[in-house]
C-alpha cells in the first residue's frame, strides 16, 4: 500500500512540473529540450514571455517563466540561439505580465 501511495505522489509531482514553465538556461545546445531565439520585436515572436519573480507564478503554458538555478528543478531546459534559423521557437521578453502568451499556438507543444 505504501508503494502505491508513493507511486501516485511521484506521478502527480511529475505531472505538475511538466506543465509548469520553470526553465533552465543551458550552456550547450545538446543539453536543451528547446532551442530559443529572442526577437527584438513582439510581432516576430511565437511566444511572448514574462519573467516571474516567484516560482509559484510560473504555471501552465502561458508564457510566464521562472528561471531556475538548477537543471533538476526545471520543467524545460532551453538554449538561447544566436540565429533565428537555428531555433525551434522565437520568443519576445515583455515587461508586462498581461502581454504574456502564445502568438503561434502551433508551437505550444514544445513546452508540454
């Protein structure tokens, strides 16, 4: 019975972390789950991102990101590309939380 309860709690923990937007910035492209290019223009972006101060604010797949200090804490590992053509997704960092969200919903699967 204890093993069963432990398995359920473990599964729930993985489910929550896989949908949260806690990200870790990798130094190497090969370590990343998603390659990201940062645009200077909101209109070029697939996703508008707002950086949260608190981990609890970065929920769901809405463009609210919290940068983790450790790779093991992150739901996704990202690598910032120098060229747009190398990236899986183009993002734009916004100063406003209300701007965060997907502009190209076809790429939202990258963060599930």
